[in-house]
């Protein structure tokens, strides 16, 4: 069993692959492979498919099996059952919107690295006690945005974040400029209209714009 420190190192490696992790809600698993190939081609290889639709696990399995270069993750993980399902589907990392004692206990006993969510300093401190130094800040914009996250950099210097929730191409640089932010999560790379239309070239263009954000931040 990998230790929490080893799994946190794996999460950090994933977070550093690109400035944006696409957060995907997918309704048709048949779209998963061409979508993921477009994201990888655009320079955003770490992909979070959320467990918000019945098609999610099938999509994750397909991406894990067929898309070279993709680092597939599972989002909206709420329970030990979700963690197990994610691992069995071939996920390389898991993401939760928040935390609970049972979820953290399950993550301790699971090989799959977890990026847990936090929205308050108290939640961050609790996760630090459990060995987590890499966290999701969610919902980023409603919870206080880049100003709140920036205020945490001094009293909580050992923590690094992936802010997610309300992030766009326009405001992502505000977050990426912070010393305690490695990457952001964003759903704008895979909008429903482009997924529905099979506009893979359009998704690749959005991914390329996102991948270039590090240079601009």
C-alpha cells in the first residue's frame, strides 16, 4: 500500500502536467475517447471525469484503455464505493468536492491518490493533520476567489491548491499567479454544445488556450 505521502507526490505530479485540469460532465460515453484525444493533443492530459452521469464510469474505462497520454481521473467522489469504482475503472486519481471522515479513512486504505476538497481554513488544517498537502479549493469563486486563496498562502505555506468552481479562461490567471496554486480545474474546455456536436477540433483549441495560460500568468 502506498503511503499518503507517496500518493500526495503522485497527485502533485498530476497537478503539474498542465495549468488546467479539464473537469468533464459526459452524457454519452461514445464521446469519451475522441474528447480525451482532443484534450491531450491540446496539451491538457490530466482529465477529471465527474461521477455526475450514468455514462461516467464507462467513459473513464474507455479513456483509460484507449487514449495514449491521458491521465484520467474521477471527480465528484463522495464515498468509499466511489473510490473503489474509480480504481476499478482505471482512474489514476480521484477528486472530491469536500471530505468526510469515512471518505478519508477509505482513501487511506486505497491505492488511488485523492485530491480532497476544502473551502475553509479549518478544513485545510484538518486535511493537513491527515497528511494532505495538495487540495482542491472548491467552490473557488463562490467561496472567496483568488483573494481568499491568496490570504491563505502566508499562514498555510505548506499547502498547494487546484482551485475549481467558477474558473474561466478570463479569471484563471488570477489564480495561477498565486504562490500556493499549481493548477486550476475548469469545465469550459468541454462545453456541452461542443461535446454534443462532436466538435473535437473546437475542444482541442480550447485546450491549447488553457495550456498556454502558464505563460501568461
